[in-house]
């Protein structure tokens, strides 16, 4: 069995985790959102420290490698990709190769939404529940604006025409609408509907 690795990339608070969970609920893919590694390591080391980078990177690589080698259907990994930083592209490619080397399928979903909508989503209950470091709303808002200003978080036409890449503006779409579009576009296998319970 060869699994699928679906990257969901985009700027902060665009809905990567929420869309990932909606796709996972229909496909059985497992969600590995980036804060699942960030939050525990932040308890010990600052975000910009070498130890933080090593620990987060090693855990992500090891988990992705183990899923690629397993009989699981695959996984969804969320990531804020700075398209103007080659190291981010190299990181993504390194994770992708863990699946490709085993015959797995690698897909890319890029989400975009206007800044006002992302600032609204930045204060959403599910986001704050899963990402304790975002609960200081003043800092989190400033961080979102700073990242927008400092990094290229939109691929533009860089991947236009690729069969393995889908770019969606989610400003006016629900997570379920996005998930349905993604599943149809990539032809992802969906879980069977549960059998109806006899009355």
C-alpha cells in the first residue's frame, strides 16, 4: 500500500488545520498540523533557537518517514511556506521525498484568504485551543501582520499547470466546501458512509 502526503500551505490563520481536519474526516488521512511540534518544544526553547529548529525538524521528519513506511492511507501536513526562502522549499521537498521514495503520492494545496478574514480567523476558538502560543491575541495579530510584510506567502503563478498542485482562495468558503473541492480535484479516496442503523 502506498500512501498520500497532502501538504496544505498558506499564510497564518488561512485555515490550514481546519481544512485538513475536514479532508481527513472524509478520507482517513491523518492530520499533522505544524503546531503539533511547535507547541511542546516552545515550552523549553525559543522559536529562533538552534535547539528549537533541530527538535521540531527531527520530529517532523521522523514521523513523516514512519507514516510513509506504514500501512496508513497517508497524512496531511500543514506548513507556512515562505516562497522567497529556498530553505522552505528544501524542507518541503525533503518531506515529500520520504513518501515519493516509497512510491507514495505527494500533493500540494495552497490556501489564500484576504488579510481581514485571516485576522478574524486568528481569534477562532479551534485555532486557540490547538495553538496555545497564539492565545496572546495582541502578539498573535502583530505576528500575522509582520509575517505578511516580511515574507512572500503567496506562490503566485509559480506552480500553475501542475496536476499535483491546487491553489484556492478560501475567503468566502467554508472548510467543508474547500475539502469537497480538494477531494474531487485530486480524486482522493473517501471513506465509506456508515451503514444506517435499523429503526
